[in-house]
C-alpha cells in the first residue's frame, strides 16, 4: 500500500512539467520540416555520390538535432529525450563521416537516423507534454 502511494506521488510529481510555450512548439515543428529536407539532401548526395553535398547537408543537420535535444529536455518527456539524444549523436557521427568523405558510412548512419525518427514519431510524445501559451 505504502509503495503504491509512493508510486502515485512519484508519477504525479514527475508528470508535472512546465508548460512549453506555443512559439517553441512551432519552432520545433519548423525544425522537423527543415530536418526532413536535409535528410533528403543527404540521401540525394548519396545517390549522385556528391561528397560536397553530403558534407553541406550533414553540417546543417547537426545543429538542428542538437536544438531538438534541448527542446525535449525542456519538454521533459523522458523517452523522447532519449530518441533526441540518440539522433543528435548520430548526426555528429554522420557529419564526421561526411567530413572525411566516407559515403558508405554516411549511408549506414542515415539509415540509423531515419529509424530513430520513425521510432520517436510512433511514440507520439507531443500528446504527452504540457503545452502552454
Ligand atoms: C524526439 C522525438 C522525435 C524525433 C527523434 C524526430 N521527430 Fe519529427 N516529430 C516529432 C513530433 C513529436 C512531431 C509532431 C509535431 C509536434 O510536436 O506537434 C514531429 C513531426 C515531424 C514532421 C512534421 C512537421 C509538421 O508539423 O509538419 C516532420 C517532417 C518530421 N517530424 C521529421 C523528422 C525527421 C526527418 C526526423 C529524423 C531526422 C525526426 N522528425 C525525428 C518528434 C520527433
């Protein structure tokens, strides 16, 4: 009984997140769209074997995903934060691989990145956060 009561208190307090301002949520959505375009740019770079385009895409992608990591940290949704952390670290690795022109490695990292995008979307973290005004 005591354990149950403590568990309920723990869930209650950990779920009490600060509201995320609507402007921040909109900025996050814009970053998602930009991220998708960069992911497509890198995919296209692989198709045409353009090391330069892969490098440019990867360089722009990393800061977006680092911002997303900060966003999910502020939103305080634990599983989303884990996906976002993984995506930011995969982006850093992908950028390093693109920097040394290793398109084969970039291709592997891009697949890992995409699987992580899909996994996070499937969990619908946006339904589990406190959006303010
Ligand atoms: C940490 C979780 C998470 C990860 C990782 C993630 N997304 Fe998202 N994404 C979301 C959420 C949540 C939404 C829904 C928008 C919202 O928050 O209301 C979304 C929405 C989107 C949208 C639609 C945006 C719109 O409003 O039209 C696109 C496009 C998108 N994501 C692309 C990506 C791509 C590409 C990746 C991987 C590189 C990615 N996302 C990784 C959480 C994530």
